[in-house]
């Protein structure tokens, strides 16, 4: 049995701010249980759901040395849906109403977490063959392991995989401060170690010291080796390319299922989805106080409201689209205030055409995936993207920008060959109008050639973006690492 420990800063159902949590919480369930014993270790945040927190049992405690500091660390444990979760407890670091704050607090907090994960292992009765780390918050795990813990025999055979979910977030902070809070020696803060543009960089530690680096789509794996997509670390990514793999994320096909989803007004089957889609659409329009009309093109957006997701482009073209076209928008998401305000502005101006909800609700998200005709995701960059996959599962056709995982998962419609699973555009620009052109083309197919539209929706539903395929790719990587 191969023992694998996932280390991350979030995982559903315990704590979630983005797609990272979906991946960490779902991938372990899909790895072959007869061959891999996968467990997960997370921080125990005080802001976690109370009912979930009540389930955790105290296991033991120890103290973590970080330079001159010695910090308490409790270990809690719970078995949830057949997976064992460990939690590192320390109220000084993990209290507050959200998991992340400002960068200087976060760097110290996750330096503590990273060291605590390694120090906790001898107390767990579970010595992993592989620690699978995710994003910058766990980048110091391979760093500590390769430069500190591996001096002791207990740690010598542990391998690490480091998965980059988003290259933009790197955990960068002042060199001296990071040296102080990590207790790592000066030689690890040089240009060929953690130093990067005058600061210490936790993500760089993960990329440099992990045995294998992965990211969440093949296209993003290529993009991060270029100046445009590398966020300053493209040189390093190129150096590691022999050990860099792009593996597409999957989604949980049990949770997102048009045949059983408890949030839907009416369930539907792939080949007979039209009546079900209609019923769901009318129910959503009613819920959102939009005019109930099964024949108005309904576009949904479910997203973190950040620059990455392409909302500057949306802001720029929204007026032109809403003022002329027979269209409705349903928007769900929270994030940067300027984007929330932008959507509220348009919903005040065009109350019959756009409804916005900034209180994220899983139930409403499911309703929107299930009920809309199309799903808009014009991301500036997108490592993988999960919501386009969720939308496709319900025959909701994605309209995306050709970047990262969106490029790998959405095939552009070809009206001559009748192939494709969505619509796409290439350039993120404000003058040629590629995004509105794409939307108008989609609208034209929807209004003037409904048969082709419906066939495309069926093709979306017939695609398999569950974890079935990708979990096997991860298994291959684990096996390669252990030379099985
Ligand atoms: C990040 C990325 C997103 C990806 C997710 C899970 O949120 O922005 O593209 O799907 O991580 O890997």
C-alpha cells in the first residue's frame, strides 16, 4: 500500500475559498483505494463550520521550533467519507474569520504549518511515502524536508509532489523576515534558492525542492514556461520541465449530476434534456426575478470576482450587450468590490436583464449550472477552471477565452462539421471586440439553429471530466516516483 499525505491550506467540506479546495477534497476519493492510502492534513481554522469542527478528535500535541520561536501545535483527526483528515491546531495562527489575511501574516502562518506537518509525522502512526503539497502555502514542506528533516532517517525516503494551482500567488515576503520566521539558513535565501526579485518566495521553494512538480492542465504547464504566463518564474519552470506535468482537474460527478442533483427543479437525462432544462430555467428566472421566458438566451457567471476571471473585459462590453440583445445574465460570486459594484450597477440599469448575487451559495451555483443556456468565463488566465466543467455536465454551453485549462477543455464549435463543445475567443483586448463577437455568434446559433445548439449541449454532457482519467495520471506519477 502506497501511503500518501495531501498537505494543503484548504479542502472541501472543511474550508474553501476557491477551486483548490474542490480539488484537494475530491481527488483523494478517486485514487484506487486498494493501492493508495491517501490522507489529508490541513490547518484547523477557527472559522471552519461549527458542526464539522465538533467532529474532530484530539490526537496529541508537540512544539514546533521556528528559529528562536517555539510554537504549540495540536493534532486533531477525523475520518470523513472514508478519508482520514489530520488538522494542525494553533489558535494564534489559525484564528480570525477567514483563512488568509495579509501576506506577512500568511507567510509566517504557513511556514509554521509546513514545518508542523513534517514534525507531526512521527506522531501520526503514518509515515507517508509521498507528501503531495498544493500551492505556495505548502511550498516550504519540500524545502524543509530536503534541507533539514532529511538528516534524520525517519524522513529520508519521503518523496514530494508539488502541485501549482495558481502561479500568481507565490507567498513572497521580505528576505530577513522570512529567514527569521522560518529559521532556515541564509544559504537558502540566495538567487539559486528561495530568493526571487529581492524577496523570499515560498512557491519557489516548492518548485525547486519537490521531486515532481505538476500543474492543473497541459496548456498551463506550457504557459508557465513562458514570460507571459510564468509570473516571473518561467526560467525556473523551464529548468524543471523534465519533471513538470500538466494534469487536468476533474470534478465530482456524483455531486454535479443532472439526474440526481437535489438543487434542481427537474432532473434530466442527456438525450432528453430539453424539457428538464426548460423547467429549470423558468424556475431560476422566477427565483431571480427575471422575466420568465424559456426562449430568452440565459447566460450565467459563477466565479470569484477577481481580475483573473476577465471581469475588466465584461465591464467594458456589458452595456453594449445588455442595451441591444435579447439576453439575460445570472451572476453569482463575490470578491473585489469594484466588480461587485460593476455588476450591481448593471442590474440597477437593466433589472429585467441581469440579476446579481454576491452571497455565494452552493445551492444557487448548482441551479445556475443546471438552468442556463450558456456559461461565460473570459479569463485573463486560467490554470484549469472547474466551473466550465460543471456547466458542461448540465448541458450548459461554455463561452471562454482560449487560455490554460479552458483551452484544453472547451473545443470551439465548428458549424460545418457540427463538432465542438462551446465557443471561444483568443485575445484579451478592448478594441476588436472578440468577446462580444463570440457571444453574438453563440446567440445566433441559439436563436437560429436550435438543433445544432441542442446537439452541442448533448456533446458537452457526453464528455467525461470526472476524476476517472486524471486520478490515473496522478497514480502514474506516484508510481514513477516510487519506481514501481
Ligand atoms: C485555482 C485556479 C483554477 C483551478 C483551481 C483548482 O483556483 O485559478 O483555474 O481550476 O485552482 O486547481
